[in-house]
C-alpha cells in the first residue's frame, strides 16, 4: 500500500460525488438494510474503485454508498473483507483508510457474532467495550507504516468512550436490551471446536467473530473515534453445541437488525 494508491482510490470516489462524508459505517454479515435509510445515494462498486479488494462472500454485495442519514453525510461499506477470503490485513483495512482520506470524523462498525457469555442469547445486541485479537497478525505490521501514522499505537481504549456512553443512553431510552462485552476476533472460516469455545471463555471473551478488530486497529492508528456493535446470532455453549446453520444466522441477524439501525440512526443524530 502506498499513498499514491490511496490517493487514486479517493480521487475516483470524489469524481463520483463522494463529498466529504462525516461518518463511515461498516455493515456486517446479514446487516445490510441500513442502506435503505440513505437519502440521495451514490454507489461505487468495489470492482470499479482503484486498488480496492473485491468481496467474495455471497451475502456481501460489495459497494460503497454515499448519501445522508439524519442530515449527516455518510459513506457505508455494504460488504466487508475477511482474512478467511484469502485477503491480507492491508486489504481488509484498506477501505477504512480510504474513508478516512475522504474525510470521515467517526466510524461505526457492526458484525454478526456468536455468544460466548452464556448469559447472552441469540438476537441480543452487544456493545463492544474491548477486544482480543486472535487473527495472528496486525494491519500495522508493514514496512512503510510510519508514512501513515505512528508505528506503536496505544490500544488502552480502542472503542470511543463517549460514543459508547451515548449508545447506552439511546438503548435505555428506546427500550432496546443492550449487552456489553469483549469481542474476540478469530481467523475463520471454520467455526470453533468445543475446546476452543472453552478457551475463549477462559480468555475473557463474551462474543466471537471473524472481523472488526483489524478495522478498529487501523481506526486507532488514524486517531478515528470508533464504536462497534455485535448482533449475536448463535449461542456457543460447548456443553450444548448444535450443528451450525448459516441460514439461521443470517435470519437472526435480519430480525435483530432494525434495533441496530435504530441505535445507529439515533447516534448519528447526536453527532
């Protein structure tokens, strides 16, 4: 990755009308309906954006959408990238750097995750307070990282405390049940064994997924305030484990999604 490549990606999007968005939003698996809330949308498919990776997962549609939500300019990633698709961590996080160069001041992230904490249930929303990186690498581990920011990034509070407090208050006002916890990010694409679920619980994880952490690390590298929520789509109880049903995961994400959209829209109003 070079600054020249980043500049070409940004120049293309500006030529399409992507004009200084306030907020960047990354939508997770089964969580694409927020795009229906965007007014005056302009779309750019990933395969047309210079140096952009291509989404390969069948339920990730692969486009950036610019427009407005609650009178704020937003750029939304409909379809994200994962290590398990064969990308590297620079590919996975490239869109975050592009959105920051476009001008975003805040980053919202959503994902679908499995509940490790057995007090959490399918269909719950979890506000991520901290994370554990189990993906085996860092998106900052490349030779010319110093051209883009500090090599050694403080991760004491990777998720913005002010936005987390606002989301908590919104959930209370809107009567949305909101869990809070630690998100563990693994490589995938296989799901965890019973022994691995027990390990994750021992490590202190409340939920597990295959995304988000690389994007959050890069947001912190760029000093970009970030907030993230997990829609919990399955319960990972090693003593009562059921065979995985991907279609059911997508359906649960879809049923819970309106609450997530409400949280994000109300948060946008406050910014």
